[in-house]
C-alpha cells in the first residue's frame, strides 16, 4: 500500500507557523514512514523561516499546472508563486486549488491512498490502521463530521486515489468555478464523494463556534483532533497528550548560538 499525508496552508502569523511545526512533529512521531507534503499558497517567507522543521528542506515553487516532483523522505514543501485568495476574501477558491493539486499529485504518482490532514490543525491518531480498515472494507473516502456546522470535516480526509480518479474528482470540483454564496468547499467535497464517503465518529472540534464557550482542557483529554483553537495553549496541551509531558512548545525552546 502506497500512501502519503498532505495538507494545504497559508501562514499569516507566528502562531500559525508554530502550529505547522507542531503538526510536523506530531505527524512524524505518530506516523513514521509516511512522507509529508505541504502545499503552501505563497506564505510570507518570514514566517516559513521560523519553522525549525523547514531549515534543511528545499522549498519548491511551482506554478499552477506544473507537475510536482516525487516526494523525498520526510517533509516536502511546495509553494505556489502567487496567492489566489479565498472564497471569503476575494471570491476565489484558493483552498480548492491547493487541495486539487495534492489530489493530482497522488494520481500522477500512482499512490493507493492520500491522507489529507491540514497543517493548521492537530490529529493524533495513527493513519496506518485507518488505511488498513479502508482497504479491508473497500471504502472510497473517510472523514469525520463537524456536527456544530452540519458538514463533513474536510480538513481530515482519507482518500482512495483510484476512486478519486474514477469519479474525476478534480474535474467535478472545478475550483476555478467556485464562488462565494454557492456550496462551501466542505459541502461540495461531500457531494462529489457521494455514497462512498464514510463518516468516522472521531472526537474533535473546530473551536470557533460562537454558540459555546470553546474547548476546555478537560474536554481535550478525550479528543482525537483540534483545530481553530481559541487559545494556543490548547495545542500545547494536545501535543503533550500524545508526545509526553516533557514536550516543549517550539516558541519556548532555547536556541543554541
């Protein structure tokens, strides 16, 4: 079984850059042997420079439509030469563009499975057993459900690459045609994946719902993932849950001159 983990990102502040560093550390500890691919939408190089995991990683800049090179072991980082924006900001589906690039890479390189875990969230479960279950039950797609919003959680998707190719996922998504006011990317992904989409009852949350008081540290003890945390300390707590109490946040580590 050939599989890799990928996600899309735009770094707009130091906190997001630190979160990406945490994502890399968590992925590499929980999922050893899986290569990582980050698809960057033209973030400021200043923020990228603050990510320790990128110090010895080549940042490859490729325009839309250019094929991605085969993955190197470990972390791979590909940047677009421009930022298209977002549906909310300027009515262009920048997330859809980056996500479809990851799907196209999986198809071009002949992978069996592609695992989308966005680098601006943390997911603590190992992916190998999940992929084995997918293969055993012949599932085309698997994701959790964001109950507070009533749509699939498109930041965590386990995908059968052959299924994506057979249904022409990229052609159907058609990110260039996406417009604000139509279906959100989450709803659109769910519609395209159709009856092959299986919802997994993992415990987690987008911590940005205005109808509650936000995730607590006690709740986080029972969560498999967390995103949009209202407090960076929640991410730190989550990391210590999976990597041990001696884990130190990147921003609090001493640097050796």
